[in-house]
C-alpha cells in the first residue's frame, strides 16, 4: 500500500519518461524528463547503497496499475513521486533478510513514469533536483 504522495521538489509536469537508470559504486542515479512543454530534467541520486530496487515496464504491470487506479483513482498518475513504509515490497525484503535489516528505517520510494514503475527501498531519502531545460 502506498502511504503518501512524496514531494521532494515543488513542481514537476507529469508524465515523466525514464532517460537513464544507473547503479554503480557511487550510488543509484535515475534521470527522468518531462514529456510535455518544458522538457525539464529530474535527477534522483541515492548517494550510496540502497537495500533493493526494481524497474518494471508499465505494460507488464496491468494488474498492479488496475489495482492502483481502483484505490487511488486517475489522480495517482498525475504525480510521479510516492513513498510508503508499509508495502508488499518492504514485506518481501523483510522476509528475505533474516533480520539483518532490523534497526534500519527503510522506506519504499515509488517513481511513476509513462513507461516504467521504479521502486527503491532505502534507509535515506535521495537528493532530487529539477533542471530547467526550457
């Protein structure tokens, strides 16, 4: 279950499209771009390790998207950033970690784009920057 809309930046025009997803020694970097009008770039940076992530093509998630539409309505897709501290993905990590992650305040960050749903489990918030390209 998604607990709340997360607003790390003041304004962004959805839908966004995924430009780059890079996981390397310096951290996890996600670059998104607005599809309409401004074409602004959103840079999401986890400066270090995260517990888990998954990137899913939207068309492969028809059941999940139908469920999200039923619970949250179409407005869910008008904003790209959400977070939860009580989701099935967090439950999945807890079951598989054998208690190794106890003591960490792990949150589930959800990034909604036109083509992908990106889920990240982390004990810290990423930095999020909007770069004006207009």
